[in-house]
């Protein structure tokens, strides 16, 4: 119906990334996944990008394939959607081409129905990767959502944005959406951009994805509904608000107040929210809360997920008190690079280089490889490379490491390499498909073996399942030998087994 508002849930991916540096564990998702499937979401975000795989293996010591398999089994009826995929969307990976394609085929089996969300205006995706990637993904039954990343800079005019939108529409995607990763949209700007995008999209559904980092996203969503946008990206509290997306519960209430019909089971989502809040407390993670207006966000434009990870990294090296210096340095670096959009991978590259400059006390004394490749033009014209500050470019290209990188062969994506040969490269020609993808992404077996050695994922219980919580707590008390529960004429006897 024209007045229906549909929701793309971001809890498992962007909510976790923005608030917890991708800290949501398998055990936090498993108890609520089936209810998420029944809640009426148009789609639910899951992880499948190589960057998120690495984070989960390295920091959580969990197997991302196991997480995807569980979500596929527990959410069979809901469209699963992800921000890119391994080897898809212009992010690149050093994995051989045959392994990248294998990963896509595995996703088709594990999480169907599935769609891939691809930002198309950051690294020349419209010209370089999408003409090949989209037909391949279509052949595997995937839906395609193309995202236009919003930013503010001297060179990102509305004319540039409109031209990118026209090029995206030419691919006939299943959805087109405005991706405001920095929370930079205002009510005035959405009034200008929504009609432009809706007009160019025609019959293609238009979605809006924003973050609450400036405190404006909820009001921007309300205005977007009035303007004709019917698909909104939201999260389930406590994995919403803060630097993540607006709460689905708040947005649904606002939609109803505006005369629209929010298509979501709010009672069931509220139950999910209570259980997720319990897991969040047990894990010691922060709750997403509504934020005050933050003018500084319009200057540094660092996305919520990158801010969360930056705090985590700075705290781990004793530099938590220098985060404002890093933000200020990020602004300088972005301008010198020609104003790349502050989104993966550039937001991570710029913030990492800014932290390095602050830590060393000397700008560009040490330069990360990714910035050297940027100066060499590896990321294309969308990235800002042609507009890069010449003095900075000359300095970076004169570094010894720049000469080493220039002489190295590119990523080994040899189309002639067989899967068996790729597996042999990573240690065993007969290894499982899931294993070769992990080893290729982690550049070896060390971190994968450490993940395996960590044992099974943590389990969580909540107040919504009191009997399980009672048994869990009593099980910790070794002096209790048995438990008898009676209700009317029914009884339950649980005894401890001694080995």
C-alpha cells in the first residue's frame, strides 16, 4: 500500500558496528533471530563483507560462517541483506578470484533470500566493478541495492550526485538508497535530495539510511516519509540511536502519528529489544541512546562505526584522551587527499593515518600502505585522487615503501587458478570450502587456528526465559544436588550428574 512504511533492520550489522565495533556475538543473535524473522521486517542486515569477517575472526574469535548458517536457518522467510560481499563492491581483497567467487556461491546457499548492498559512488564502481559484479550476482539469485553515499565537500555538488544516480538507475537495481553514513543529512537537505532521487528512480524503490550521530536522523526520517520515501533503515534498541540508525520502535510511532502504516510487529520487536538489552548488559556493551545535536560531525564526518572502533583502538594503546586530536587531523588529511567520501575504506584509512600522525608527533612520518596506494591512483577518480594536494602526494610517492609497492604485482586474482590450486596455496588442497575462504581473507592460518582454539561461542540468557536463567544460576552452585519444581499436578525433577 502507498501508505505502508517498511523497515530494513540494521541490528546485526550496522548497529553492532556503529555502537560496539562489531562486538555483537553469535550467542546474542541466536536467541532472537527467529523472532526477527517473524517481526515483519522488509529485510535484515547480516555480515558477509571481508572486513567484517576479519573483525569477527580476529577479535571475537568466532566463525562468521557459523553465524551466517545460523541466521539463514533461523530467518528463512526474511530477505537477508549485507553491505557488500567478499570481493564485491569495489572494496577488494587479496584472495584469488576463484576464492572470491566461491564465497559468493556459498552465500547463495547459506542465507537465501539474499541481496547485496553496494555503494556505487566512491571508487568508480559504476565503471570498474559493477558491469561485471551485477550480472554475476544476478546469476546466483541475489537482489541488488545500489547506495549513493552522501557527503559534504567542495566537489560533491547536487549535479555530481544526480549524475551518479542516473548511472546507478541504468543498472536497474532492485532498490536505490541514499546512504548517510555520517549522519550529515538535515531536514532541509532531504527536502532537496529526496524529490531528485525519487524522480530519477522512477519505479525503483527508494530507501533512506542515516545515522544518529548529529541527532537529526529521526526528524530527517519523518520528513522523508512525508516526501514519499517508504523504506527506512532502522535498528532494534539498544543497537540503535547513538552513532547507529534510529530506533525502529520510535520511527514506527512517528510514522503512525504522521498517518502512515508501519509494517512491523512492534510488540514482538519490543520483546526482542528486552532480550537484546539483557545480553548487552551481560557483555558490558554500551546502550545506544539518543544524542544531542553535534555540529562537529559536519566537519570531521567520521562514520559511527569508525568512531566506535577508533575509541576501542585508542583505548587499547593508551591514547583514549587524544581522540579529538585525531578527529582534527582527519579533517586535514581528507582535504589533502581531495575529499574522498568518509566511508569504508577511506574513513578507516584516513582515521588510521590521523592516529599515526598524532602518535608520532610528525605528519606523514609513517604512512600506511593504503594511503600510498591512494597516492598511486589505485582507488580511481571517485576517491578524490585527481584533486590530491600535490605536495602531500609528492612526499608520499618519494617514500621507499612507495617504490616497493609500485614494483609489487597486484592481487592474485588469476582467473585461470583452480579452486584446488587455491586451496593448496593456503595449506591443503582438500580443505573445506569455508576454511579456504577464511584463510585467504586472514592471509594465512594463524588467526583462523586461534579462532578455532577459542572454543564454542558464548551463550546468553535473559529475563524473558526465567526457567533457563534459574537453571543456569543454580548450576553454578555445586552444593545443590537436585531441584524439584511442582505446579498443580505437574512436577519437574532435575538432578546433578557426577562424573
